[in-house]
């Protein structure tokens, strides 16, 4: 996984999205409440301000027209229209009028304007298909329309409020996104690390910084991983010591059996049992052997697999088909890689038999794929239950009910998994169709 993918892994977290949605809902409700409160509080003062402005314009215009000379009124009306945006028209009975609208503010404005100009004052949003803010007044018994640009009355429309609200909400959601990521990132790191431990991998140390609770949790987790590694190391050391000590008495017993006066059948049986015990101890030692990263060398994997296939054909009741791409080189230990492949072949030979009379068919393949070497060892046996595949890689695990009875300590696949891990590779098990088990090993190619 790349560094960027690791840093953005918290985007996949359900906790991240839950935190983000809760913050987004909180911000949205808070903003809606704030807008409603501001508009409610400013409603009455704003209505009074607009009404006072309209009354002042109507009063001044009526006074100017009343006291101006008749021959100068046309020029006065032109000045009002061009300089002040105020237009005056005669009110006719056949005028096409669209009633005024303005949300919950219009009734208050109209009420206060009528209180100043008289109850017969009329309002319109459009007269004869001309939009504006229209208000009627009279001069000497004659009715007129005074039209104002709506911008002078409606200083901020609902669309403007919506636009500002959308911009503010967008900024708030971006902030919620950042806060959710900041809060969730330590938990996402801890979750990814616990999944790595559950898969038997070695996670990176969690950063012991940030709030006190995060520091303590990460410190406890790092300490737990160190304790697990120490326990695993101690277990491997004890296992290696016990196995090494057991080989001496087994060798002595083999010598005594050879020299004892026994019939050939009893001698062969005891020698077989002791050889089986020695093989199991050898598995213990292979599993407990410590890593040696400095010993990795460029290894011709193709040649190694060809040799393993030839050796496998000498096994009884085994038929191996090899499809190996030439010239594949990896960094590794020749002995460890050979042991891993031989263990897989032996595991298939022991457990993939469906009928005692038939051959065990094993397919060994190797190819390059995306800068990696892919090794596949597949058999045509009964396979394993899907729910048991992960458990097969654990040490001392045997699934005899699914794979037939055979002698062993249950360390074959565990040793392979350990060897593959030493080579910075991956091991995957899967059932084949219609039957059989496939083991896939992925190793990085040697550079250069």
C-alpha cells in the first residue's frame, strides 16, 4: 500500500462518515436556526425602514409636483426618472396590475405605508407589464403611480440569502470534513494496525503524539505488539531448544534399535516411528529458526523450481506438470525457497489424495506479473472448507477431516508462511474449481 493510500485509508472508515454526517447535520441545523433568527429579529425594523423610505419618496415627489409650475413638470419628471430612479404615471382604470409580493415582509411594509399615506394607497409588483415597486398616491384628487426600482426596496432577496447560505454551508462542510478526518485518523491507524496483527503481520509503530488519550492508546498498543513479538521469540527459542535436545535420545534409540535382536517387521516399524519423530522435530526447528534479512541473495527462481519439479516426480504416486517462465530472479535464500516449495509439494502429496489408487496431480507454475514473481502450486484434491482456509496457516493446525489422514505436526503451511514472510512476500490459499487447493506465493523481483 502506498503512503498516500495509507494516509487516506480513514476515508473508508464508517466512523469517519458517521462523524462527518453528524457534524454536517449539526452545522446545517445551526445555520438554518441562525438565519431564521436573524430574519425574524430584523423583520420589523427592516419593514419600518423600507416603509419610511417609500413614504419619504412619495411625499417629496408629491410636494415637488404640487409646487412646480405646470410647464416645468415634464422636466421635473425626467430628472426624477434619470437621477433618482423615480417614475410617475397616471393611474388609469384599465391598468393591468399584478399585486405586490415580498414574502412575509410585504404585509408589514404595506401596513405602515398605508398608515402614513392613507387607507386607499395601492401597491403593485407590475403595472402594464412593467416590473418594479409601485405605490399609488393622489394630487388634488387625481391618482398617480410612483414606481421605484425593486433594488431600492428589496436590498437582499431570497436568492441572495440562498447563495450566501450555500457558500457558508460549503465552507462549513469542508471544515467538518477536515475535523472528521483529524479525529478519525488515529482510530483508523489503530484499526489498520490491529487488522495487521490479526493477519500475523508486523504493523508499523503508531505515533505516540497528539491528545493524551490517543498517546496512551497508541503507547499501549505498541507495547502490546512488542510483548507479542517477545512471546513469539521466546516460544520459538524454547521450541528450538526442546527439539534440539530431543534429537540426541532419538539418535541413540535408532542405534539401539539397529543393534537389538528384533525381527525385521518390528525393527522396520520402530525405525519408521523414530524417523517420523525426527521429521517432526526437523519441522519444529525449521519453524523456530530466526530470520536473517542480511542473507538474501539474487536467486534464479526459475532454475530452483525446475529442480523442485524434477525432485517431486521421484516421489511415489505423484504427477507434476510444470509451467515455469524462464529467467525469473528474486532476492532470497536458496535453501528457504526450496524448502517452501518442497513443503507445498509434500503437503499436496499427503493431503490431496481422493483415491488411494490414483496419482496425485500437482501443477507447478511461475510467471512475472507487475514487477513480482507469482508461484502457484495447485492440486486436484478435495480442497478445504472455505471457512477453514485462514486457519490452515496457523502453526499446529491440521484439517484431517477435510484433507485425509496423514502424519505430521501441522507445521507444513505455517513454515511456508513464515519463509514467505522472511522474503517480504505474500501467501494466499484458495479452492480450485471444481475441486482442489491452490497456493499462491507472491515475491518481489530482484532489481537490476
